[in-house]
């Protein structure tokens, strides 16, 4: 337990170098207020020694993709601040890209299950940022990307006071997809059935003599067979 407390205390002291709480002391001190001569500050030497150790640990943990950002930094605090600013800019860019992807999301030829999975993935990613979208915003983005066959359902759902949960919205869309598919299949079967009835009489309409008039009458008696 004592070792654990000592490790925590040691890490806390190290982190205070990084966050700037333990600031850099002056490198030189005057021998006395009336003197113009100065001497190296021993506190600075001790601080610099500790900070350089922490700096080396930080630099060794960075990948080549970000190492170039801190090449001019000479203290651990400088490295920390530089990386924090760079990652903040990168985070803002990523958030804007996620919002743009959500706005451009369209169902296209995808089934409801796949479309909703894509929407939920974007929603979850934005939830981990400092600019998540609300459940109502999620509903509107999903409605905006649906195919035209869902417009009647969207008209009904969008008037609800409370936004739908992901599960409820998913179920509504799946049900509507199933009904549309069933109706389409029924339409196809009906028309195929009608077409099958129309196909048989068609030769009678094209060649009426085949059913009502002897072949000899049609050919003028010239047909003799094989």
C-alpha cells in the first residue's frame, strides 16, 4: 500500500511539471540585492533535470505522425500544450466531418437495418464529443435520408411531441418496409396472374381464324398437310 501511495505521489509531482503547476524557477539568482553579480540557481538545475527526464518520456511515447509538432519544444509543459492545441483542432475537424456525414446520409438501396446501423454509428461517435446531437436531431437526420416510400410514415412520426428512441424508430421503419415489400409482392403476383390469363387468348386475337374457321377456308383449299 505504501509503494502504491508513493507511486501516486511521484506521478502527481511529475504531472505538475507537465501541466505547468510546478513552474520553471529563474536560472540565475543574485548574491545579494545590492550586488550585480549572479549565480546559477540550484533550484533551476534540479527543476530542469526533472523536466528533461519527463520530456524524454513524453517524446519517446509519441509516434512520427505527431512528433514533428513538438520538435521545437524544450520543456514537458510546452509539449503538452502544443499537443493539446493540435488535438483540439483535429477534434473540431473530426466533429465537423461527422456532422457533415450525418447530413449527407441517405438510405439509397440499403435496407432499413443497414441504414439505421450507419445512422446509429454516427450518432454514437458524436456522443463521445463535446457536440453530440439530440435524439430529436437524430430522428430528423434519419427522416431526411429515407426513401420516398417512407414519406407517409415520416409525416405521421414527425408530428409527435416526443422524439422516438432508436428502438422505436427502428421498429416503425422495419414494419413499414415489410408492409411495402408485401404490397409490392402482392402487386407483382396480381399482375403476373392477369398477364398469364391474357397470354392465352392473345393468339386468338392475332389469328382469329385458328379457332373459328377451318384451315382450308383460310388457305383457299391449298393446304394439303405433309
